[in-house]
C-alpha cells in the first residue's frame, strides 16, 4: 500500500529518534523507489523532505548544505531546525548569513512587501525593517504571508544575534 509506506516515511522523517543516516536518505530522495505520481505525490515528497530537514537528528553537515542550497518550503524547514543554532555556533560561516538574507528577501517578495530602503540589502537591515512592522499588526494590514515573513525575520534575528525590539 503506497499510502501506508508514504505515511511511514513521513512519521520516520518527523521522529527525532530516527538515525541521521536515514534522514539523509529521505532528504536525498533515495527512499522514493516508487515515487508518488502527480501534484499530490510531489506534495507528499516535499512534506516528507521538509519533515526530515526540520528534524534535529539531521547531521549538521547535511543541514549546513541544506541551508545554503535549498529554496522554498524546504529552506524554511531547514532554517527552523533546532540544530541550526549549534551549526551557526560551531561553523560561523558568512555564507549562512547570505543564505538567510536571500531567503528572507524571497519571502518578503512573496508576501508582497516592498521596503524601499538600502537597509534591505543586508540581513541585519532587512530584519530591522521587519522589526518596525508591528505597528501595522494592530491595524490588521498584514496578510498571512506577511505574518509568516515577520516571524521568519524575528527567528533569523535570534539566530544571528540581531536586535529585535520587545514591545
């Protein structure tokens, strides 16, 4: 039963007790001998891959490559992995900051937010611009995508030790 096998893979990808080697197989796609067909199949593959990328048992070198190379939902899953903090502390490469800025820039565009400022050219500047947004929250002007982007900016501020005003 393909559905049962896919459900088992998703459970395995989400379980922090799953060995790192197995998570690497899931992320790389090695486990999809019989790939599910169609859009629903690709959605299932992406969901399972995202679960593995967000799993704290994913080996740090694989997580690091994922932060630098993945896009879209997969990138978000990787950046929200609890082990990112350990990775950034053990390997403080400037490429991670660049990748975080690229992700936040793309998410900002998808949220249809436009910051006409040179500050948006750096991660610290773009995070600062998002930190100024809470005034708009009270008026209900932010969409769901904007709220998610705001949360991502706050998360990245915490990861990179950037200022975020408490209100």
